[in-house]
């Protein structure tokens, strides 16, 4: 035990109880910051030597010791001890065991407060980069599917009632747009994550002649946190990331909800590959869309993490408080959940089987081209409100006859408006309806192709 005596224990007369030790320790979860902690320590030590605060011999010993520790961590050989509280003290203790006094000099001009803030920022920066790559892979999968379906028609809904026909490609590209904004948000958040806290020390800075710019440069930070109190205490960058994550999950949850509906035999629009579904232990006929359901469910968990971090922060006086130790588990779980969800989604999209006939039939059933008939009349001089009324009556008539507008005879249509001519039938078809919405952002196949081309350019970085 003497060997593992707490770094701060000289002042204390009695050890903490086992329960308090366990309660206050973070090693069970923060050990995953180890590689970032080492990275930060190497930059800090190099700066100390450069400034003449420690000797070059000490630096060499620290570098050698940390290299060995990194090896041990990577090979799962490092023994994490709860009595050493957290990742920082575990590594420092091991370093000192390996290289002696040089290890004890590493913490000169630094505190765990600026150290942990640096570790989280390094971790989060790497996570953001990984997540952006995964979003882009998913966007590529959406694009590939959309490209096959610029002429596949399904009913577009408002209020979950058939509204107007759209192409499946257009529908998929809506999600591409959402994810594109998500990438934008993450990239913006990254700039604020990518600032160096080290040098703030415990809260007020340090009396050693440190060079923070040098440390920032070594760790590839874009800048340094300009106020030491702020640097060690605020976790707004993590909250901001969690807000981005909530929005990403919200988008994926919306898509999941649609997949679940579309898998229902009453829709029957799509089938997911079997590997994303499970059966029921009692009902042999079932094929359940478990993966989309879980994505929808896990969105609640991610939203919960955002609220947890906001609540964690809201009443903290400056500067560092131990409350902040609670930032890690929600943050780690947000990253892990998001990474898995995005991976699974990109894979799932490649296995979507589309039932074009079911989509078409659904679009036919709901008088999806009624607006087109109204627009037709309006273009012939009938005021839109009157055209709306004429079409409402025509729809009522077709409903009684149990047929689509396009199945009515010309003479029947003309009873509702003499302005209707033979050319109406091209307009009442689903194809005619989507083709006519031919402007930027519209569902006409030509426009969806253009949107896909633009999206490809964006993905390749040339836009
Ligand atoms: N494990 C701590 C955390 O996660 C590290 C910083 C502790 N600082 C302190 N003064 N106790 O926030």
C-alpha cells in the first residue's frame, strides 16, 4: 500500500474507506483516455525541457518510460489500480516506477485539471473525425440507393396521409441533406474542441516559464484556451458535441421510423436483409425490424446524455469541480452508440430491397395527383380556390366509384369542369406528376439526378 500511497496523501491522517475510494475513482472508465493522456504528457514534457524547466536527461527518461507504458496499454498488460483513482495518477505512478525521479518531474507546471481537459479534447477530436467519416460512408450508401430510384414512385405523405407522389430517390436524398448539415455542425464544433487547456494548471496558470503555443503546436491544436479558469472548468465543447449527436440520432430515428412502417406488410415498401431483423420466439411468421427499432430507442439514451451534461454544468462555480469527472461516461457512451449506429446503418442501406409495385399502388390509392388537377385548372384561368373545390368534388366522385382520378372518363371529368381536356391524362399519371416538379429541390427525376451529382461532388470534397 505504501507504494500506492496517494499522490496527495501527505496532508491526510487517515485513508478513505473502500466505498469512498470506489465512489471517487474514475479509473474504471477513464482508462480509455490513456493514449491521449500519454500524448499530452509527451508534449508537455518536451515543452518543459525546451524551456529549461526539466533537463534533457529527464525528458529522455520520461519519453522512454511513456513509450513502454503505451506498449503495455496497447497490449492490455497495464494494470489499472482503483486506489490510484484515475488514468492520470495510474500512469504517473507507473512512470515513476519505471524511470524514477524524472517521472515525478513530469507534473511540473501542470495539474490533473488541465490534463484531463486536454485528454478529453484530444479524445473528442479523434472521435469527431471518425464520426464524420462514418456519416459520409452512410451518405454514400444513401446516394447509391437514390441513384437506382429516381423513377421509383411512392406516395409522399403529410400527416401520414397520401399527399403527392415523390420519387424514392428524392425521399432518400432528404436524409442526405440532413446528414450533410450534421457534418457541418460537427466540423464547426471541432474548432471549439480543438483548443489547448494545458498551461491553465489547477485554475490560475503556473509560475513556470511555460510555452503554451509550443504544446498546442505539438498536439495539433488550432489555438489555446485564453482563460485559465475557463480552460479547466467548462465542458461546453462536450455538450455541443452531444447536441450534434442528438440531432444525428434524431435524423436516424426518423429514418428508422419510416423503415419500420415500410416493413409493415400493410405498406410493404421495403424489406431489410435478414441479418438486421429477428424473429419471434412464439410467432413463427414474424420478421421484426429490430435494428431500426433500437436506433429509435437509443436516440432517447443519447438525448439523455445531452441533458445529463447540461445539468452537470449548470450550477458549477468557477473553476474545476469534481462534478466534471461525471462528464466521461455520457460522452463515451454517446460516441460509442453513434459509431455503432452509423456503421450498422450504412451496411443496412446496402441490403434494402425495394418493392416498387407496393409503393406505386399506395401512391395510386390516395389521389396523390389531385393537386396536379387543381394546378391544371388554375393554369387555364380558374382561380386556385375554385379549382381546389372542383377537384375535391371530383375526388369524392372517384372515391364513390372506387377508382383513381386517372381512371375516370373524360366526360365524367368534364362534368366537374368543362375546361378539362384530353391532355389531362398525362398530368394525372404519377410519372407526369413528379416530372412536372422540375425546379431546384423538386422531385422531377432530372432534378434528383442533379441533386445526386451535387451530393457526389460534396462528398468528394470538391464543393
Ligand atoms: N479524474 C478527474 C476528472 O475526471 C481528473 C481531475 C481531478 N482533479 C482533481 N483536482 N481531483 O475530472
